[in-house]
C-alpha cells in the first residue's frame, strides 16, 4: 500500500500529513509559539500536596502548575505503595516528565516515571525489565526479541527497555546504537539535574519533523517529502546517524506550487474542521466535539442502496466505520467517543460493522478501547488524549455565539429588550429611552414588533427611540437613558 509523509515548514509552524493511497490519514501541527511538551523532562518544585485527591501540583515554569497523581509517581517497592503525603512535601524538588500537554483549562499532567523514546527502544531508567510493544502479537517473536536484547545489553547499562515494533527487523548494531543514544541522553539529564534550579527544562523532546522520522516511518512509507532545504539537511543528518535505511526515501520538494496544495492536504484540513463529513455513497457523518466527549452520528442521506432498506443501512454503516476511524486520526479526537451507527436489526450486520470498525482502527498509533453495541445501539470507545484536537489547535470559540453554534433570533432579542426596558423604566426616571441594536433587530422593531414597542412606550409614558449600531452582532444591544 502506497504511503507518503509530507512535511511543510514555515518559520511559524511545521505541518505533517500522513498520506495513504493519495488520501490524508493524519495531520500533525506544531507551532513555534506553542511547542508540544509531551516527553520533556523538568526539574519541578512541589507547590501543593492534596492528600484528599492523592495528587500534587508541581511548578515547571508554565503559566499553570502541572498535575501529578500518586499513580504516576515511581515507587521502588510497588507492592508497598505509600500515600502521596509520605512521598512529597511542599517546596520539594522532583524530576518529572510531561505525559499530557495542557488542554483547555487543564494544566499539563506529569509523571516521575521517566521514559525516553529512541527509534527502536524506549528507555526506562528506573525499571529493570525488558518489555515488548503490544503491537507485536506473536508470542514467539516477543520472546525472541526479549532474549536478543538481553544478550546484546552491555553489563554497565542499567535500567529497563521497551522494544518498539520498528525493532523487529533491526540489526544488532542498530539496537546497540539506540541503547548508546538513550544512555547519553539520560546521563546528560542526570548531570544537569545536580545543579539545575527548580522549573528548569532538562530535556526537550525532538521537534515534529525529527519525531516523524523516529516514530512514523515504517516499511510501508515510500517517500518522505519536505519543502525546506534546512530541515531536509537536518533529516538527512538524523537518518545518517540513526536510520540509514530511511535516507534514500527522503526528498526535497522544490516546486513552485505549495506542497500541501499539490497533494490536496490543504483542502483536507478545511474539511476536518467541518461538522459534516460526506460519504461517497451519499450518506454522511455529523461530528460534534464537546469538553467531555465527542459524538458521531451516521446518516444515510441521499443513499438509497440496492435491494432493500437493511442492505442500504448495512452498506452505509460499513463505509462509515472506515470514515470514522480516519476522522479520529485526522482530527486527533480523544477522550470518550460515542458513535451512533444507523440502527440495524440483523445481528450479523452488527457484528460485521463492529469488526470492520476495529480493523479500520488497527493502524491508529494511539491507545484506545472499543466496546460492542450498547442496549441503545451505540458504540462507546475511548481514545487516549495527549494533545489538543485539530479544531482546538486551529480554531477558537466564535465571539458572537460563544461557541454555542447558534444565535438568538432577532425576535428573541427584541423581547429581551422590551423586558429590559420595563425594568429600567421602573428603576430610573429618564426623559427618554434609546435602543442601540443590530440592523435585523432594529428592522424588526420598525416592522413586525412596532406595535409592541408602541404599547410599551404608552405603558411607561416615555418616548423610545431606535438607533442602528453597525458594529453590533445580532445578540448585542444597549439601552441608553436620555
């Protein structure tokens, strides 16, 4: 299957699109003004311990203190777990790693269980065991990899490792090079920590372009196309040191047409910000993202299908299963996700749709759990949230509707104004009341609601005048006492 990675670089941001068969599957954006912090290691300072929540707040130099739960504190004797008040105290310095970026109003989440990712291995300096990626399912292969690393490990190397999927075909030399690279990083962190002041950054995760090479590139990736000469040189140098097999797949794009335009990635970004996702069959999805969860509603739309209605529903749901899996990756949706497939009476159809959905999710690198159909016919799932969704990165709530997605009608605003006028008239003895409002609201007062306004003027025995404020949105108004 043909796969490509596009890397678009500007001084302000780096954008990465993972393409499959010419279709964008994933989008990653990193801005110079707000680099992601997951993986960064800090010298933190405990500013508050909360025994009731078994958690603490730790200052690491951000606007908001970061959150550390007792479950994320490494303890030497896991069988004798201590409460947080026995482990931490206010003012204590502690080595911490960011495991979740600040999202919305929540601060970053921390762990004292440090892990440093390499291309083939993840180093766990506080552990002693060798683990294997869950994506490597063959038990015999898992044991072979574990035994291979144990045999290769130099005796002076302390700590544990997790073997990544990319290590399945790695040579002994490549594995040892990764061990050496990770050891050098850890020794550097420990050396800095001896003299570093609290809230100091000790280790920064690789930037997005280099993380792409380390984490995303597999045998399926045919080309990695980057449109910056400087970044292309850095990627070549990185691949020469750690990933010699990737160098031949790197390409520097020098065309005049923007890279994302050429591969229609720009259009996909626009589509990924829309509530509605059209399916090829004529059906569609409606995706609504809230603070706590995301809902996906599947509809048949214009699709009339084949022989019968059940067949139409089944085919729409099968297509939707693939589209939803792609949208979750594309939009980076996380947390609780509720999917409302079109109701199916046939139990075999339900099973087939669920299996197809799980198969489509299999290529997702993010950890998730999927339950079967509930009694209400909904599929519930969770997808680990480690960074902001695409919509939260690129958009902000509408200043007019404050993110509701709807505006009060001019008629609703008119009636609000009439009630407010009555309150004002009872409190203040003004000579005249003047309404400042948007054009649609004032037009309504001059037309359909003119009688209502005249009745109120008679009731309060004061004149009421109208004035259009062109800068006001539909819900804005003011009542001026003259």
